[in-house]
């Protein structure tokens, strides 16, 4: 891969995830401050991304991949997305805001798969080259959080303007990316969804894992939707910047996965990931911005183990179980079930729980709130220990 091509792909990934990190992390805080939204309304708005995750495989598989060059349609989607992000700042009620965010999410989520397609199509050795390109996405998310936190704008609409400006820029940049022509293949709805991978459910260990993966998305939803509003409510200063420590942790721990996957086995890694979810929410439940700030930092830093040791390991486990023939279908199905179905359930439920523990219009009983995802994670952990029985370890390739 040429240096120029690599630089373009790295820039694409950086801006792709900068956009997401700029508006997504602090959206709940914005909705509380400007729209006076309830927990259910915040949860519902976060569910828009889950809905888009469930729909985007059909768009990419049935339309984008078959009829359009990936970089061109990605450019169009980001330009439309920029307009929708600006429009979101003009909305003054939560119900209309939800529909704008849903429309935006339907534009944005397909660009994740499209950006991956553009990157992979230019690589001579994807296994070695893609991680070095993809890491710029993590850096983009971190940069967005640092900028927003340092500027002190996480409660304002400026976050959406920043995301919109970068979206417009990436939209224009997309037309300069290497050409990735349509695949011209016949893909029906079932293939787009990944139904070929249903054969994996015949194996009880994978079915047990798959159910656990959906359930653990409920605690994940609590973090994505309400960690930033929680930290701001308890006056944990510069929360958006400090939350980027979670992405730093994610980048560090992901380097350990290939080593650990082969040495301690997939079950122990998944158990470590689920245990980390419990510890994270215990830290949030009992931490505070004064004497217990170390617990808040710990809860944020545990993100690397929470996410990498369960979801990244889960993707690797899925690929090894599926094999070469259906691995793409299996990964698509896993994403649909977790970031689609699981997150949809989790976002609505987390919003309901937050509303149930509201004290005043501006305060909540966060101790009781965080105990809920901790108990759910504990339940998933017990379920996994009791029922997951892999006959043999799946070695790393």
C-alpha cells in the first residue's frame, strides 16, 4: 500500500470516528440541559443508532455494494449527515429531536461498513495493515472528547456543529479516496442479515455466548447513554475529556488480546470482560467527585477490559467458530444482534430505570441506578459460568 493511500485511509478513519465521538458521548447531557428530556426520551434517542445498525446491513448489502462506488456513496451520506446534525440544533423538543437523530443515524451507520470496504480494498495484507489504519479511528474519538472537554462545550449545541463541520469535510474528502467500485454481486435480504450463520446456533456453546452477548449490551447501554450526564450531574469536571481515558484503555488492552486469546482461552477472557462490567458500575455507584474520584476514573478506565475482552474477543470467537466460508455473515449477524437488538433493548430500559430514580428535575439517585446494570452483568456472568461449555479451546490463527 502506497504512503499516500495509507495517509488518506488513516485520515478517513480519524474523521469517521471523530464525528461519532463529537456528538454521541455528550448527547444525553445536551438533551437534559436544552430539551429537558426524561430518561426514557434520552434512551429512546440513543436507540436510534441501534435501529440504524439493524437497517444498515440491508442498505449496504442490497444497494450500496451492488450499484455504487463505496467512496462516492459514503461522501453523499456524510454531506447529508452534516445538514441533519445542524438541523438537530434547531429542534426544541425531544420527540422531534429523536426523529432527526434517527434520520442522521440512518445516514451515518452505513458509512462504518463503507469505510471498512474502502480500506480493505486497498490493502495487500489486511491482517497486518488494517489495525494500523483502524487505530486512527480510536484516535479520532479521543481527539473529539479532548477538544469538547477542554473547550467546556459538552452541554451546548456546539458539539453538533463541530460534528457537522467534520462530517461535511469527510464528505468532500471521500470523493478523493481510492476508487472502490460496486461488487456487482447478487445479495438477497437473508444474506445481508447474515442468516447463513444461523448454522452456528446448532452448537450450544456458541448459542449460550450469543445470548450472553445480547444481554450484556443492556449494561453497555447504561454507560453510553448516561455516563456523561451522571458525571456532569455530580460535578466531575471536564467529564468529556476524562471519558476519553476509556478509549485509551481500549487501545491498550486490544493489543493484549491476541496474546491472551491463545493462552488463557476464550471463556476466561469473556468472564474477565463481564466481571469488569460489574466492577465498573460498582465504582460509579459508590464514587463521587471529591473523595471518591478515583472510583470514577477506575470505572472509566475499565472500559478497555469491558469492551475488548467481551466484544472484540467475541468477534474473534465468532470468526473462529464460523470459518472462512461464512465468517462475514457471522460477523454481520453478531453486530446486528448486539449493537442492534441488544442495544435497542438496553437504551430503552436504561432510560426507564433512570426515570424511576429521579429525585428532582435535575438530580437522580445514581447509587440505585448503577446497581441495576451491575446486577444485570452479574446475572449474565452467572448464566455464562453455568451454561458455557466449550469442548475445546479455539486457537488464535
